C-alpha cells in the first residue's frame, strides 16, 4: 500500500501520539514546538518595545528618500535567504524599493541591509544612508567572539546611520534538544520578516498620505480604494499586532503540527526522506536546507513541476544528487503562498502519484474566501495555517492592492514548530537526538557541517 494511503489508516499509536497531550511534551514539560513559539513571541515583543523608534525613523528616512527621487535598496535577513518573503510577484509587496545593492549607488540613496558587503563602507562614505542591524552571519551579533576569523571583519554597526537591535546571536537558534550539542529553532527569519514589514508598512503609509502612488505585486483584484487604516498613525504597530496575533494562534493548530512531525518521523525512521517544497527556492525550500539550527533530515526541493530539483548546500556545492526521486516511503512539507497556484497543484499531483505523505503550510484563503475548485490545502493529508490570508493586510488611499502580507512570517513559524516536534519525537522514540546543523559562520562550523552530514547519511536522521 502506498505511503499516502497508509498515513490515513495507521493508528496514532504508530506515530507515538497516544500519550502526548497538547500541553505536555515527551519529557513531561510543554512540547518543544510550543516553547519555541513562546520564546519567539517574547523576543518579538522585546524588539518592538526597544526598537520601535529606530524602525519608524528608518521608515521616515526611506519615504523621504523616495520623495527626493533617490533609490531605496533592501537586502534584509529573512531566514536562510534574504529573499524568503520577496519571491517574484509576491502578493502585498510594494514596488517602491529594489531588492538588491548595486555597485553604482549614489549620494542620497538609502540601503536597508544587515548583509555585510566589503563595499558598504565606501557607499556610506559617498553619502548613502545605511540602516542596519545584527544577524548571525556576521560579526555584529551577540557572541561574535565565536565567529570564524575569516568573518571577524564583517561589521556594519560602526558606520550605520540607524541601528536596529534584532538581538541576534552567533548560534542563531534558541532551543536546546536533549542529546544534541547544537540548538534548533532559528529565529532570524521571523525577526527579519516582522521588522521588515513593520518598516515597509509605514513607508507605504507615509507615501500614500502624501498622495504618492506606487504599484503592489500579486494577483489581488483592485480593492477600489477601500481604505482600512488611519494614515495618520504608525502602521507598523498595526502590522505587529496582527502578525503577533496570528503567531499566537498557531498554538490552536498544535495537534496538526504534532501530527505533521509524526508523519516526518515515521518516514525518517522507515528509511524514507522528508522533503520541504516551495515553488521558489528562496522560500521554504531554502529554510529547510542545511540551515543553521535546522534538521539534517529535511531536504529542500523547488522549481516548476516539470523540473523539481533538490537544493544544494549553499556552502558545499555539488555534495548531493539534485534529481528528485520520490518514493512511497517519503513525505513532503509543502510551503505555499497561494491556495490554488497552478504550479503548486501540479507538484501536489506528482507527490500524490508517488504515494508520499503530504503536509501543507500556507494560506487556504484569498481575501477571507476559500477559492472554488482545487486547492492544495483541500487535498493535503495534513494542513496548518488557517489564520493567514494570501494577500496583504492594509488598503491605502490611491493604492490598488493591499500591502504587507503575514503568510511568510507565519509559514516560517509553523515550519519551525514542526521541526522542534520532529526533534522531540525522535529523541522520545530512539533515545538519540537528530542531527542539527551548527552555523558555518562559527569557528569549526564548516568542519562540523561535514561531519554531521556523514552521521545523517549513515543514520537517516
């Protein structure tokens, strides 16, 4: 019988769920995934409490730069990719900034980045305004003494015009797993997306308040200027409140999260593979591939359905066969940005045909309505993400589509809650911690990466 059908027939005891209430984890305490969500929630509220003034100042600076006719360039850490939440035609993304840092920036331009480049200081010195903050892949973060010598020079704070403290650490992950020398549960993605959209929301508000128009990507129908916000009040606060409310609502879907983890653990322990799919490589595919604090057993796949490929290790190119060869022992976690994207539906059909178990994370609705016809969430074995929508939160005067989506941030949080539960369940069932990757930025990190991969190859988790 195919893996996909077995998932629906196997008793919960096979997945080790019969004695696992939602509020008690494998070790007699709150489940690791819920504790992760709690700690992220606390961190986000800490950043808002201490950094709101810096973020609103950055928004005003960006808006003024645009008014002046200069350029705003952005490369902001959003997880294992700077482009995680800015994929092509991303619904709710305004077009008033460029997602790159070109060599020919000019005096009066502004760069929002925490991605160190050797020429950033020279750009600043010729009059480019720099807004930055710490990230684990750099030397401005807490614990930077642990960073490899080759990266000690990667500091932006000494010349940044505005510094936003994101409380990043060199480890990047925040949850200890019994038996593992490395923590799991990275946070740079959720922190980056929350702070990014808070700032961008206010830039959009300030421009709209001045009567300036701009485009918004995505396929949302014209909202017909149905203004949903007070353009005289900071909009970043409203974004935070909406997003943090959705992040807190993830706990209501924890049983499903735990069931997704159980499906993954069952595949891994039976010699199958756990794939993480997204149409665009920079999205959940990258987040699930050789990630600092990530599980070795998750393998990212992406691409159009006729060309699905495994993502390579960004630091060790050529170390794996990129050809996707699914079997009925495997399962896939699909990260989607729309409920009915044709490419996602075609990929879903490929996974079904192979007999894989299928879990889906992402929005099931468009403007609070479930689309007619086929959708990926409708056809999944397991689905999490009822709290999020495909489109942005805010309708602004003169702007045809709503801005500032939350689905990228919430996808990230559900995924890492699942990964925490995978780690906890593997420890419970085997007595051994799964391989969790250390940051390649740390001293000895690259060597540790190689040795950890060997353990995964031999053991399967």
